[in-house]
C-alpha cells in the first residue's frame, strides 16, 4: 500500500491528529465541537502573530454559527 495521502499538504504522520480533530468536531455533546473550534481559532491567530503561519489567502474571519 502507498504512503501517499490524497489531501494536499497533509503529511501521513499528521493523520492521527487530523482524525482526533474530526472526532472532536463531530462530538455529540455540543460544548466539545464549539470548544474545539475556539481552540483552532486561537491557535491560528497565535501562529499568525508569531510568524509561523503564512497564508496566501486574504485574512477572512471565521464564520460564526
């Protein structure tokens, strides 16, 4: 079996983290997905402030539910 991943930019070693993130976002208790979303927004902002995160796209605020 090949070690390629059909999603651009995802290292096969990162798949466990992606799976965990998807499980948290799909959690049946409504607080868990919202807390996960807020944590992702925080991490993205912190990474962009530190210069770790560089994006080619325009800065667009996350859509609120």
